[in-house]
C-alpha cells in the first residue's frame, strides 16, 4: 500500500514517477497486442470518420508540442530531462539517446516529460542537483512550467492566422441570406420570397445582419404590411409583405423564413494576424469562464439528470471533442476542424494553468510562492508533501469529470 501511495503521490505532485523505471519494454506479448489494437483503431477511425481522424491527429500533435515546449525550455535552461513519452502506462516502444529515453506508451491519454528534482519529494543523484528543476532561478522555472500552455497559445494563433488568411474568418458578411424555402402558408411564401434571396431593406431600413432582420420583424405588429427589398440573382425586387402571427406567440409578428448572415470572409495576411490575436484573447477569456462552468457541481449533476440540459455547460472528453470535430468537418471541411482545434488548444492551455497541483499552474504557483518567501541570503522551498490532500481532491474531481463526460459523450453523442 505504501508503495502505491508513494507512486500516486509522485505522479500528482512531483510531475511524474520520482524513481526511474528500468528502461525496458513491458511484456512483449501485451505490448504487441496493445500496439496492434491502437493501430486498428486508428485505421478504423480513418476509414469510418476521416474528419474525426484529422481532429484526433491534430490533438496528438498538440499534445506532442505541449511537451516539446517543456522539453526544449528545460534543456535550454540547464535542467536534466530523463524521459519524453507519448502516452501513459506500459511501454510499447522506447529508445535511449544520450541521457533521455524517448518512447510511446500504451494509453493515449496525454504525454509527459520527466525533469529531475521537481520539488522536495523528488530525490535525485547529488551529482544532478545543480541541474534539478528546484535548483534553478524563478524565471527559469516559470518559463519551463508555463511553456506547455504557451505552446498551446502559439498553436492556436498559427491555426487562426492560417485559416483566416487562406479560407477566411467566420464573420458577418453584410448580406442576410434566405437559406431555405419559406414556411408553408407563411407571409414570406405568399409574397414570393425564394431560397437564395438576400434581404436588403425593410421599410427603408438597410439590413446588414440576421439579428437586425429579426429585430425589424418583431418590432412590427401582426397584420402590418411592410415594404421589403430583396436581391435576387443581382437584381433588386420590391415586395409588400403582410406579417402574420408567430406560431409560438401570437402577439409577435411573423415572417416565416430561415436566414443567415455569417460566412467565411477572406482577409489579407496582415489583417489575419490582427484578427487572430484578438480572437485568441477573446477565446482565452471565454475559456477562463468555461473552466468554472465545467467545474460547477450543479452543471455536472444537471447534465446527467436532464437530457435537455445546455450541452455547452456539460463536462466532456476527447471522445466528445472528436465527435464534434467530425461533425464540423462534414459541415465546414478542414477550416472548421482547424478552428475547433485552435479553440481546444486555448481552453487546454488555460485549464492547465489552474493554480493547483497536478496542473502546470500548480507548479507555477509553488514557484511563485517560493520566490515571494525567499530572502537574499536564504532560498525558501515549499513542503509539497503538505499539498497532497488538496491535490488528491483535485485528481478525484478530474476523475469524476472524466467519468461523467465519457458517459455523456457515449449516451448523448454530439451531432
């Protein structure tokens, strides 16, 4: 029991197992079976849902780059790195290059980079103490521990810029397009509105977006006749439409069409950088709010007991994200998948900086606390062992989110 506790403690507060395991592949028969199963899953995913496959590959690349951020900054700042693995659990493959073991493990749930001497729980060879994480200056430690989340920001920025410059930014086009045939016997159908028409004016008011179009309709009274100018195949057409009663609320005026005013609008590369930077900040702000929404116990409970609960407030897993990636890919193609990947990277980067262990933000908080408590002639080192109870509760909460999210993703799939 004590060895299990020590391993669990090390994993959640010391950044990985503090005892280097033998550099050998686990049972070859098990490793072959697991590797074959993973390969079969990848092939099956590529054949049955190509866009989901693209999204999953994008996630794996993002995870790799996250750890590469830690790896490169740690080595550049003089820290000793002993392992760089994709996945957790039993080794499937590994190789030794210098002092670093590179490899792949059986469970594709993430990745890790092993840096020696993360804190007081992590014993290391006295000869390596000068290269331990804990022995470095505060700026170096902060750079290394935040490098993963910073890498997510870089990935998102590159994806945003790439999509905006090549396919366009999803924004208002200035045209309100009628996207489907008007409802049967609706005022729009009776007045001759067709799919593909573009609404230009209503009672002399220029219409440039869907919200404005809806506002103009609901500001009228049922039975009121309005003058509507539409663009049909480049030619202006004037219509007089007598508004009806909304089927949901008869006191509200009713037109009877589905409309949309958003699409991908191409921008030049310089503007793409500006829009991408702005959207990165906005997405990060929404991600901060999203962290607290996801962690809200009432949202977790409500999402389980109410099938009609708001899907944006429910916990999710990579399964649900992949489902959404496949659905968006079928609708918007590669650009939609890449934009979703950008948003996911921002959220993961923000979530990972939550200031509690085992998140990177917890290690950053410890480094900052130690810097504040240190004096000119005395370096303060926190006793991380005292944080095990809180870290254990955080892990428990994450496990609950994983179980609930997986249940919802499987029983109430997205799309």
